[in-house]
């Protein structure tokens, strides 16, 4: 063939390769762009989920602190020492009392204002920055309490120059205002807990002024410029001192927030209202690193899928070009070569299909694995929630049973025309209803771990309370416990409500064991208190049928129980409570020899 005959073929081959390159390049660009956007969306969604979870935890921490501090003014407004100080009684004694309460409740300061707004007693009475003698009648929290009975104001302290929430309550007698009790709560601990959650967390009021923040420089900044009248009113009220009310270094950019300066980068923002306030809690989670990683992973996966396909397509095109060249040499060789190319092409097509199918299978397997992990995480959270909920029902059933017993006794006394005894039973019913609320609050505190501080508790009082609660079951079982304890009061470090619940659990189990079949002998049920240097041992021993080795080994395992209607949570909860006090709960038993539960706690001074 002449040279002029080859040139058109070469031009066609060149054109094919050019078109092939443009198609592959266009497909690669489009695929990588799409994969990058998918990776970006997934990264933002995952970061939003983390921000939502962090915001929920941050909100729970803040609300817990708010509710604790709000309870103090209500209680102190009814305190007789506070009223005596307002009517001419000892004020220094009240100083000491407020100082002790502030330390226990972790309040920044507690002080009492007279009807003229002048502080007459304060928990910081012995400090250089004492509030005693200062006039706070200009403060909105004083005016609000005088006018409405109660008020709250977040402001900068005029003396301490530290921000905090002022919670006030009016004290009155016979319709006349005697004064106002003020509790200032600072949120350093709350902000420290927020920092542990990651990201940036802050709270703004209805005007957009930052009140609390994990970033110190953001406090008293604003999210948007304030109108001149609002800014002037804030400065005139001295609510935030001389704070310049500068803008935060944040700007809305579509679905993200753009930071500047030391906080340069993009963030996902989550907002939640703070109940019972006009505040708004906001959480910022950095998203740049997640977007970069998400895009890289998606694009890498697409590149891995594209490269084999492009290579196979290029190889097929190359083979076809060679076949077209050989057609010019020999028609016979051409036919044979075409058969081989067709066979080879079929093999490559099958291999390509198998490769694509395998990749799709692996992708589906990875998605199933991700879904299973998410379901496992949800199941774990639901199991934890179920254990706590079941524990609440388990603990509340005890005073409910006692309520029924006292109610039946009251009916019997009324039928016998014994009003005094009926009144006593009704009084106990009222006490037990209060106790149900106390039990629920104590178990909720147990779930949060540490809401109520440890304190010296008289063990004798705890034992008496548990026996009183179980008076009906003891009488029904015909059991009179033998309590052996030193003549002088013995105190241990614990939380009283939770410790009493432990005794109720253990004593109730002993009573049920005795009702199943005791072994005879006296005493059937014994409680022994033995001080040992810096520890105190309390042993609860019954002469019931005892426990097998298998039952004893699983005694403190959740949901492990030999009772037909039991949940297997009582001993687990009891052991957790004792451990949280810094003590131990152990058990010994043998079939036919009864059982003994020994509680060891740290001894405390009276």
C-alpha cells in the first residue's frame, strides 16, 4: 500500500485516541467532582451529628447547674435565721451560715439585702470584696424580686468583676417586703465540662450577647451588631460592665460558619433553646478536616474504580488499532486475528464484569457493616436506658408497697373508730409519698454520678429508716431483726438516700429468703455494725436457704435473678452505689447455711 493510503488510517487512529482521552478525562473530572461533593456532604452530616450530641450533653450540664442554684433562694427565703436577721436578729451568725451553704452548694456568693437594697449579710463577709454594706438597689434583680417576688439576671459583678447569674427571692411577712435573698451562680465548672466535649460551646441571650463560652475572649461579644439604643441601654445598666460588645469572629457561609483570626476555618453550628430562660445554647464543631478526609476517601474510591476501567478500555482500543493495521497485510491473517481478538475481548469483558460485580459486592458489604455498627451503638444506648428505667421502677415499688400497707391500716383504724392511729398511718403515707419523689431524685442523681455530694451519715438512722420502710414485710414474715451496734452513734461517708436504698434492697432479699424456707435458729435476721479503725463493717445475715455456687457467682451480674418476677438489678444497683461511696459490698453463702452480705464504708467523724 502506498504512503498516501496509510495517512488516512493514521489520522483516524489519532482521532480515536484523542476522543478516548477526552472521554476518560471528562469522566474522571465529573466523577471526582461528584465524589468530592458526596464526601463533603457526608462529612458535614457526621459533624452535625457530633455537634447535636455535644449540644445535648452541654444543655443537660447547664440545666442541672441552673436548677440546683435556683432551689437555694426558695429554701433560704423560708429560713428562720434569714427572717430574724431582717427583723433585728444576729447577722453575723447568718454570715457564717451563708458561708457554709455557699461552700456546700458551690455557689459563688449568697447575700441578704434589706428592703432598701443594702446587703446586711453575705457568705463572703470575711473577704476583702465582702458585699456587706454595699447598696444593690439599682440592680434589676433586686427591683424584679421586690416587684414580682422573684427575678434572675446575668450580669458582671460590680465588686468581683466576675460574670454570673443572680437568682433572687423576695422575703415578706404579712404582705410587707422584709428584704431579698440573692444567690450568684458562676459557671466555670460548666464551661470546663463543655471544653471536654470538643468544639466551641457558648450561650447567648435574646439580644445575641454571649453570656457563657468555652472561649474566654468571646464573653460579652455579640453575634450581630446591636442597634445604638440597645447598646446604650446595656452600657447604662452596667449589666456587663464596660465590655465593648464586639462582634464575634464568625460569619454565616451557606450551611456552615466561617471563623476568622485564631478561629479561622469552617464550622457546623447547632442551636438549642435553654428551657426556662431566654437563652440560646450554640455549639460549633470544626468541619474542615472532616471535609478534606471525606473528599479524599470518596475520590480515592472513585479513582480506584476508574483506573481499571480506563486501562481496560485503553487496552481494548489499542488491540483494535493493531487489528486494523494487520488487516492491510493479509485477509487470511486478518480473519484469524479477528477471531482471536473477539475471543480475547470476550474474556476481558467477562473479567471486567466480574471485577465490577466484586467491587459492588464489597461496597454493599461495607455499607452493611456500617449499618450493623450503628445498630449496635443504638442497642447499647437503649440497654443502658432500660437498666436505669427498670432500676427506677424497682426502687419505687418498695415505698408503694408500704403505702398500700399503711392505707389498709388507716381504713382498719377508721372502721374501729381509732382516729389517732388512723392519723398516724396517714402521716406515714404522706411521708412515703415524699419519699417516692426523693427516691426518684436520688436514682436520677445516681445515673448522673455525683449530683449529691458525699457527707457523714449516721448508720443507725439509716438502719432505722430501712426497717421502718420494711415494717409490713417483716411483720408478715414473722421476723424480728436483731440489731447489734455500738452505743455511741457511728457515722460513715455516703449519700443517705442511696445508702438507705441499699439496706432496703438487702433486707428485702433476706425477708424473701426467710419466707421461702428458713433453716431455724435465732436470730433469723441479724444486722451487725462493727467499727474497725477508719472503716465500718455492716453485716446483714439471714438464716434462709442460702445460695448455690452458680447463683453466688452471678449475684452482681445485671438481669441475673432466681426470682420469677425479678429483674436482677437490685444487687447490681446496690453494689454500684456502695462503690460510688468508696466502699465495698460482698456476699458469702452456701446452700442450707443462709447468706451474709457485708458492706464496708469509710468511717466519718460525727
